[in-house]
């Protein structure tokens, strides 16, 4: 668990083999650290269809930056996480800036859609991964490094580039039973083309250890309930936070 008397940063996630591990998570791979007689190495979970390294969602060409303590950041999360982990249900790696959050709200209003539907589509977040029922508004209370960049597309079950998904269903030859089964399984892609994709932030850190309580001051939590989600009153403001000086000379996002 996290020591409540110590505010920690996540700079250690950007050194050694951890640099590769967290970078690969940020770009949509599924790495795991393996320790054996030869030392520590990284293995990658395979795609269930083609056996290649699974690569689904994530950030396109992630860059290193810093979040700013005087800014607000947002994270969508599930009802399952909220109910199971209570006050820590919001802990997680994936965040967006206030500008991106306002973009999602504006698009929902303009198109008469729910924020839940817009966030799922624009942030490449299939609803089978998360039902997107809550959103947290928070601000950093320590120096934090992040991976950031435009989000990639995601598929609910397989890598978007998998040959099983990209097979042309409209080929001239008669469709086989196997073709029909694979087409039925393909539930479509979430996310945008790189030129229109929204920026996403990946904050490395050990969720199980509770370090996100050290990382962020929660301004408030809102329930994402269709149209009601477009008018949030988080019951707080940045004035509630104690602002240490921001780190200078860094790329802020």
C-alpha cells in the first residue's frame, strides 16, 4: 500500500526495463515482466486470432511529457470499478486533458448523443472493456511524467490489424462458413484516424499499491448518465488544491 505520509512521483517508471514496459503498455501492447535464471525480460501476450503480439488501442508514437499541477484532468471508469473499489475506483492509467473533455461534451451536445457514446467512440474505448458510467475530475499533487499522443483505434476482442479482422468480406469468391463466422465476430473499430484522433495521456504507476492517491487530488466524481452527464457539478474547484510550484523546463500536457 502507499505510505500516506509520503507523496511519490512516478519517475522510476521511466528508467531501466521499466521504461520499455510502460512505453509498450502505452502503445497498446500487453507486456509482462518475466524473471528467470537469465535475468529479467519482457514477454508479450499474443493476439487470440493470429498468435502475433496483441496490439490494440493505446497511443500512436507516445512521447514523454509532464502533467501540470494547476490543470484539471479527467478519467472515465466503469460502474464495476466504482462498486468494487469504492473511493479508489477512479485509479487508472488512462486520462485526458480538460480541452479533450470539453471537446467530447461539445460533440455530444451538437449531435444530440450521450457523452458515454461519444467517449466510447472517440477515445477508442469499447463498451465491453468499460461501461463508462463514471468520470473523475482531478489535478496532480506531485510531479508526474506521462506518455502522451493521439489515440489509436481499438477492437473489442482482437488486434485491429489482425488478418482475421481485415480480411475483405466483399471479395468476388463465394463466402465460406468460416468467413461468415469471422465477419459476425467483428464488432467494428472504435477510435479515429490519426489525423483526427484526440490526445490521450498514459500515467504509469502501480494501481494495486494505491499510488494514485499520491498522484492526484480528486476535485469530484460525476455519474455518466446520458444527457445528465453533459452538465457536471463536481462540487469543488482547483482552489481546493494546494499548488506546489510547477516543474519548469518540461513539456506539459
